[in-house]
């Protein structure tokens, strides 16, 4: 479990920016997949659109747009960041 000051990527809203602090996945195959896609600690993510039914959500990471289901983005912890 991540420290209380962090929130889940799945708790963000479209337009938010997010800095990843921890990828805490019990399944090693899914963890490797997320890391390979660019969801790495220290990385920045911009939250894109949600599908009409709310799941999946598009995330912009490492110059690429990736769609993740809520159950996958629940494992990514970090903090919202603000750019001036």
C-alpha cells in the first residue's frame, strides 16, 4: 500500500497532471507491462478522455496515449502536479 499522501491514478480527472511515485502491482506480468508502457516512478502522466461509459481512460505518457482500465490504474500511485 502506498503512503496516505499519494492518490491513485484512477482518482484523477481529465486534464490533470500526475507524477508517478509507485507502481504497486501484485501480478508481476501486469507490473512489467505497465513499466514497459512508461508508467515508471518519477514519470509524468497527463490524464486524457474517459470513454463514454467511464472506463477505460486515456493517459498521455512518454509521448504516447495509452488506455488503461480502472483496475489497472488503481495500482499506480502518485500525486497531482500543477504547472504554472
